[in-house]
């Protein structure tokens, strides 16, 4: 069956870029390798960001397994992590998921968790968060210390 959409290749298809220096239009996302290399648990980190009701529902971050995820736009069904699915469909839609008091870099991390880790540029993050200029976001994301695996696609 032939599909009309070319979406889904965005994470890999940026071959034309010569420079290795990220700009405000360079896409960033959470690199899961970064977590594996450091032996850190992304699921636990997702669990910590669930709303109180979902935390109580799941009780522990382990053993919840995968669920079927039906994409709203394409109706495509995939198996996804149940905790992450819960965060996307419930907790990330609550008003206190990201507030003005959430540190900027943590807000950015939460945006990626909430959108299923779809790559975004500092310019796009600025539009979503409506805080700090794209240049400031770029500087925060390219400091020597990587925050929760958020790195550019280069
Ligand atoms: Zn929730």
C-alpha cells in the first residue's frame, strides 16, 4: 500500500547541513543512547513527571509494560511504553505540567516527553513555551553539560 505522507523521516534526513555548529533552526531531541550509556533510567524519569493521580494508579514505574498507541492523525497503531503514553495523553495536558516556575531546560525536556520526542529547534521551542528568545534556548541546550540527553541532530 502506498501512503501519501513523507513524514517520519525528519530525524534522519538532514543531510545537506555542512556545519556542525547548532543554530536556532537545528532540531534537538532526547537521545536515548545518552541514557543507556550512563545507565540512567528514562522510564523512572518519566514516572517522576506523572501527575499525582497517574503516579498513584501505576504505583511503581516498573512492570507496567506497553500499550497500543493509536496516532490521532494517521490512525497507525504502535506499541509504546505505558508510562510515557500515560504522560502524553493525561499528565502533559494538565496546566501544572509546565508552569512559569518550571526551569527553562526542564520545561524543554517536558515538551519533548509530551510530544513523543518529536525533534524541535530552539525557534520552535520558543514558540511553544513563549519564554526566552531562541538564542537563549540554543545557548542552554549547547552548554557543556547535556540535560537529560537533549542534544542536536547533527
Ligand atoms: Zn496523568
